[in-house]
């Protein structure tokens, strides 16, 4: 099963630890790191390999602010993490940005 979600992402500028260069509008270079409250009240954290596609087909550029993307992953556990309102970090060797899920896509 593929889990898909729409999200708004913000990428750190290069001089603040962000990516050193832009990425194509469709990339698998970024890992989505999510956290959510578990059943026992403890926080669960999980990274997901994902395909990230900019909806406007523009490159993902360091310093981008509120860029609309679609996240797609085949990891079945992602359904518990990629829920509307959930925040996540974008990782590429280190944190390079963050985002928030706006909705799931079927």
C-alpha cells in the first residue's frame, strides 16, 4: 500500500544548515522524520523513505517557505504518522527543513 499526504514544507536556507543546492521537483533525497503519541502516552518517532513531489513542479530550493508537496511512501506504518496536522522534520544527513501534513490523499 502507498500512503500519500499533502503537506506544506519549509526548507532551511543553505547558510543556516539547509541543503547546499536545490533538488528537482520530484526527489527521494529527503527522509521524512515523524513523531506521534503512542497508545501508552509515550512518543514514537519514525523516519520514512519517501518520494516528495512539489505540486507546482518547481525545484525544492533552500529557503523555500510553505512549498506545497505530495509525500508518498510504501511504508505501511506511515499511516499512523502522516495524519492531518502532524508535524515532521526533513532530513538529509541532518535536519534541513520541516513541514506539516495538511491532508491525506487517496
